[in-house]
C-alpha cells in the first residue's frame, strides 16, 4: 500500500513522488588499496623463463559529497501554528565516513512570508515517525553532528512557527543545508591526509555541501490521499506478472476547518503499466475516459494520468473514493 | 654463470638429482619487470598552452583514469625471445576500451585469464544469447612482442583503467 499524507492544499491532490527521489553514491571505499602486478614469459635460447613485477599500488582517496533531499511535499499550515515540521534526508554520497554540519534558513526569496525558526529548529527524526515527536533529539552544531558512512543517510526535521496574519495561499520557504566537516569547495579541491583511513579527501561534484528547500502553504484545510492496490493476474492468482491487472483505490479526505474549493485529484499512470479504459470511478460511479461533462477523465498529455474533479471538499464532505485499473506491460 | 655452457652443466646436475623435466627448462632471470601507476595532469606552459603530462598516481578518487605501465628490461647479454607480458585488470578497476598499447606487440584480451583473443573476438553468454564482450568486461591483457628483446633493451606495455 502506498499512503500519502498532507498532500495538497487549496485544491490539487497529486500523487507524484518527485520530492523523495533516491540518491546513491558510487565508488570504491576510501582507503582501499588498488594493486597491480604483471607477469612476463620469455625464452633465452631454448630455455624459457618467467618473471613477476613489483606490485604497484594506488590508494583510493575519499570523495566528499552530500545530497539533501526534501521528503515532504508542500506542508499545509494555518496562520499562527507552532512547531510545523519539514522532513529532509541528508545522504553521504561520498565513498567514506564523513561528519556533516547542518544549518537551516527560513529567509528565502520568492515566497510570501518567512516562517519563524522554532528553538531548536533542527531535530533528528530519532523515532523515524516522519513527524516531530517527543523522542526526537535536537541537533546542536558541533555537538552531535551526524557521522554518516558512505551511502548512509539521516532524516532531519526542520521546525518553524507560522506567523499570525498570513492568509490562504501564502507560501513560506525553509531550507536545510549540510556540509562536510572536512571541508567544502570547488570540485577537485584536495584536503591532503584528511580523508578516512589517512588518505586524501577530495571535494566531489556536489562541492561537499547540499541543500533543499521545503514549503509551507497556508490553507485552512488539508486534503489527504491514501492509495491502496490489489493485483489480479490472468491465471487467477495475485502475482504482479506482465498482463496482470492492478486495481487502485485512493481515498481522499479533508481535515481542518474551511473548504477546499475546486479540488482536483490527479494520479500518473505508473511506468510500465497501461491504463485499462473505462475503469475510472468516483464513489463507485463510473466516469467516462473522455474530457466531458462528467468529473473524470483519462489523458495522455503531458503524460498518462487520470484526473477527477472533486469539487468543494470540507471535513463534513466525508471521504471520496477514486478507483481505476492498469495492466502490467 | 652467464654462459650456455654453465647452464648445461646445471641441467646435468638437476637430472642427476632426479628433478622433473619442467624444472630444468628454466633460463636464468634475464628480464626485470616493473609496473608503475600514473595519472594524466593538465599543465599550462609559460605561453599559456595546455598539455597533458603523466604524474605518478598515489591517491586517486573513484572515476579517475589510471595509466598502468609495465616495463620489461633485458639485463642479460643474450636477447630474450617470445616476450609475453600478462597483466590482470586490477580489482575495483574497469579497463578503458582500446587503451592497451605496446610498441611492437600484438595485444589480446581475456575474460577468464585462459582464452585470449583480439578485441571484438571474445563473446559472453547472457540470458542464453551469445554477444560480443565489451571492453569493460575484459579482465586480462596480454602483449606478445614480435621481435626479440636485445640485451639492455626495454619493452613497454601500458593500459588505462578507471577506478570504479
């Protein structure tokens, strides 16, 4: 089952997973010895001989790289709300263990208000709940800087208060920054002898720092979408084989005060699957695939997706159930 | 002990001692083999012209292309014949296509260290289909020198490989 929380505000539910892309490093671990030895065969007169060379060794230096990714889409908030969190992931995409320093900023151009950093404003998501909870440990620079092995990540919460006086539709940006304690700089910058296992540390393509920016969106109401699926294969079983059918059910509900006007649900048809014509339903009522008078349609532009106009939704509206089916290519 | 005559005496002695036939087919060590690692570095001369020079490789980061050079020097007073250098692509490295060179040598490759063939002649089985092996799948390189290596002369073999 795939669940999506806090999706949306002011109307549009989207199940695009773009805010949570996977990042992975490549590379032989720092400190590894790369050895080369050659052999030679030859003859002198009628006699043959062999010889082996010295072993020539190069040592793998440490690459300093870090990537910060936002794990939550736009977070709906109301004016004056306290302790509103944005979830980030900090991944060591280098090839050796490294310590990272974290910073946050909420004064960013392009939004309508500046969120007010809470005190403290950066927490480890210690209990892996994805939300700020009592067990989460505050981050203190220089004291509990995360130490990450190559490819390892840590989830971080950035916490802000929302000023009073902001209005529906206002956006406030907040950013998490991470940088390698060994050093940052232009790619290729070398810190001799400062890498793991005593090797050199070399700044990688990320400049050894990274950042990601999250968004609070003021809305008196939040829409929530929970997606579930069932698989039916053509042999009467439930295996997800080519030709099998996946039936999706998405339950959209509104929480909070107020009304979300002109709400639209959209969901991309997953890669390597094909929409089954005529399977789109809203609250069990069939919707035609064409763009016409009814609330739903299937479209291939810009990419294959289904869309259902849910209209005005409030908490009193109750949940809305969207269904459609695809087959595995 | 450089003369053929002395070697023959040694053979007689070995036979007398009952050694196997393989042991007495060995010549004395004539070729000294040396391997070095280098990386290309771009330098700018005082006229502002850029050129690339090889500098010794000590510490390298993943993605770096390392130039491995093998030097075979004949330290004997007789020529060495049928000089063949073998080098396995180092662990954690991927050979760069068409990078193996050696003046006066024929270069062949192998996936398993047993069957050697020219570039493009090796094949692999994948999902029941036979396809040509890619250069990044070559694990062994062999240089066979056509001419004999004169006393005091050196033969060179080199290849490039990228650190994974």
